[in-house]
């Protein structure tokens, strides 16, 4: 066999192998692209369906709430037997009927259970009293359940057996203070509403609306709607999670419903996930509609909406072109496809492993070039967002650290901040032999200041002492509020003379600066010079004893602790 034949055979084999590998890669990429496209579609579909539902429903709710606030209806509901009030109320109901979308209304009174209704055909204009509600009638349980719940309004999909209609009812409580006078509202004919809002006749897309418990309220298959869910006990409701094949999907979807209602979720949040329904993998998107207390759920069958098989003719045509021009295509494939994709893959792996450095990507044209450009934009966005997030985390951490170490009133370090400063000085003393001094002080007769002049005067005294401490200390010294009217000062480096000098200066300056003010302040102070191996607790105990020695000496005094032998 000639070298040319061998080369052609080898090239053919490599091309066939490359075609097979390219198909596998193509399938994986196509699946990923379809998933990403599906995520965008389901997000848009959820928001679109939510808006389609909310526009008509919110208008009807607002109008029903106005009707429930009508003083004419409330006056009649308090005295339902008054013929004048009743006549005025009937005219009021009729005016609202003409404004409702369905041209119908209902009013159910708590006092006697009277149920008034008129429809779009005005069939009951002469006799709007249709029947009386009874607590022992299961068909009337919705009324008494809603009154007990006390929610301002409720959406209820329910057939009215007496009126022979099935509607999406908008129920609004009519209240007089804390007392419920009845329920008013309107209804939207269910079949028409499902056709216009829910059943979009889009292959591969299923939209439904569920209540706060996950019970199906609006769905194109009415057999699965959970009618009168307000009066059904848990366990008997038709939940949308029952449409799913796998228990783990049902549990996960229920958790998503609860998560969407959490206060920390931003408004308009859409959660996405994959589930199995009727043996097919579906992409599900859901959003919470807080104005009505329902959820919008959209299920998309990606295999039906955008099957991978649609790309098969392209792959076959590509294979034929490869077979027809083996040599040229082999070189072109390596230059225009294989090398750029390999570089893109390496860049993707680096991003996956946390390396957010700008990737070195080759130049390429066509779809591969756009793909590389999209990835480069994505990697740049991830890098920028990561840096911004890290910066915000650092800023927030630093701010929290500052808040945790600073006394809010005086602006000095708090007990935690001073404990850290004291520990650092002690460690430096043990390591480098740098001596340091500690002064423990409190305000004389501080309790009397609070008792006689009020806590505002006490706070002002604390703030003034803090200011004078800062004024009398060196830039590298530390001062903080230890608790109540007690302050701690750490001088580093320090010797005995410096300790005495600074301590007396603080005491004298505070007394002098406040002597002529409305609130004179003096300090009792104890100080000690730390030894190289002093324990912080022992040091604080020693300086505390010195403070009490200053108090025993008549206050407004500074005493040094006796150095341990």
C-alpha cells in the first residue's frame, strides 16, 4: 500500500473518529445550550404568565375591596331587615356589577346567611337573594371557613351547585372594625379564564397556578384543579407536586415553594429546577405572587420544545463535507475548530477550578469565535463580580470588626478592643522585652451624677472624659471604655516615670477642664507597670487594687500598685 493510500486511510480514520468525537461534544454542548436557552425561556414565560394573571385579577380585587368598604353595604349588613337600607344596598351592588369584568357580583351576610347574586345576563335583577348559607351545609363551608380565617381577601376556585356555575371567585371580607359583616366579591368564569390566561396551546409548555399550599387552582386540565381547597383538609388536596414522578422532585419543589415566600427573597424571584413528569425530563420555573398569595409554575419539556435531533441533519451534512474534502478539512478543522475549542476548554477548566485570571484565547471566526467571545465576556463578568463581592465582604468584615471593638458612646475602644490591645502589648513584652503600663480609672461619684442630674449628664461626663483621655495620650497609646464609668489605658512603651507623669496629667486635666462647668468631674485612678511575664488577669487585679487604694485615699487621686516581689 502506497504512502499516499496509507495517509488517506489514516486521515479517513482520524476524520471519522474526529467526527464521532465531535458529535459527542456537539451533543453535550447542544444539551447545555438548550438548557441555558430553556432557563431563559422559562424565566420569561413565568414572568409573562404572572403578568397575564395579575393584570385582570388585581383590578377585580381592588374593585371588590372598594365594594367591601362601601358604607351603604355596611349599614345594610348591620341591619339587613331595614327595607330602606336594603334598597340602597341593592342599587349599590348593581353599580359594582356593571364595573366587574364578569358583570356579576355576590354578597353573603354574616347576620342571616343571605346570599345575593346577579350575573352578566342580569337574570336575578328582580330577586338577587338566591339562597341562605347554612353552617351545616358542606357546600357553604367556604363562607364560614373564610370568616374564621379572617384574611382580607381570598381567591377560591369553586363550583356553586345552586347557581350552576364554576368560577374563580374573588372573596373580600366586609368588616366593621374587628367584626366581620359578610363577604363580597365577584367571580370570573373559569373556562374562559383558562382559555385566555392558562391554556396557551404552546407545545412543550405547561403553565399552572397554585395556592400557598401548592394546591392546583388554575390548570388546563380541570380534572386536576383542587376545587374548594379552602375547606379541604391537608392530604386531600390536589397538589401540583403530585404531577411529578419522583418523590425527591416533589420534596424539592415543596422546599422551593417555601423558599420563595421567605422575606429575604427579592421581589420577582424565579426559581428553576429539573424534574421528571410523565417519564419526561422537564424544566420547571416558579415565582411567588405576593399580591394574591399564589405561585405561578411553568413546566417546559425541552425535548419537545427544542429536541437535539433537530441538529442531526447538520451533523450529517458536516460528515459528508468532511468525507469529501478529507485533507483540507483536516487542516481547517485543526486550525478553526479543534485548537480554539481546546483552548476554550482549558480556559473553562481554569475558571471551574477558581483561576479567574484573564484567559488566553485564540482568535477565531464564525460560531466558534462568537462562543469564545461569549465565554470571554462571561469569564470577565465572573471575575469582576467576584472581585466586587470580595471587596464588599472585606469592607463589611472590617466594618463589623470596627463595630465590635468600638464603644458607641465615647468612640473609644470597648472592652473587647482593649482586651485585644492589652494582649498584644503583653505578647510584645514577652517577645521583645518592651515594658508597658496600665491605668485603671473611673469617675468619682458617677452614680450620684446619674441619679441627681439624669443619665444624659452621666453620658456627657463619659464623653468628656474620653475626649480628655485622647488629648493626653500619645498617638501610640491605647484608651478604652472598660464598662460603665470605668476606663482602661495602656501605655506602651512605658517606664515608671512616664506612668506617673501621664497618670497625673490625665487626673489634673480632667479636674481642671471640668471645674468651672455645670458638671465637675474628678477621677480615681490606679496604675501599674507591667512585668515581662505578667499574666493579663493578674495585671488587671493589681491595677484594680491600686484604683481602690486611690478611692480609699479620698478619690481624685492616682495610686501605683505595689510591684510583686
